[in-house]
C-alpha cells in the first residue's frame, strides 16, 4: 500500500509492504521529488502514480505522473 498526503508545508509519504514499513516527510519541494523518493524506497510505479494523483492532481498532471 502506498499513500501520499498533502500538508501545508510538504508531503507525508506512507509505504506499507509485508515485513517492511516506511513513513517519510518531504518539506516543501515539488511532487517530482516525492516520486523519486518513493521509487528509491521500492514502491511500485502504478501505486505511486495513483497516490500522487489523489494527493495533488494538478501537480501530478503537470509532471505527467497520471
């Protein structure tokens, strides 16, 4: 499971896999850096794209992540 939430100062990232959990927080920055951080942690691309579209649809569309 992958989830991204928008906060006033950045993004909260939650990646939950069997036997492995990871929670991250990204200050400011754009959605592209959140995408790269999630890729480094091993989240599947289709889950990342879906989570980013739910968190920030306009930014995801601008970066062709949808």
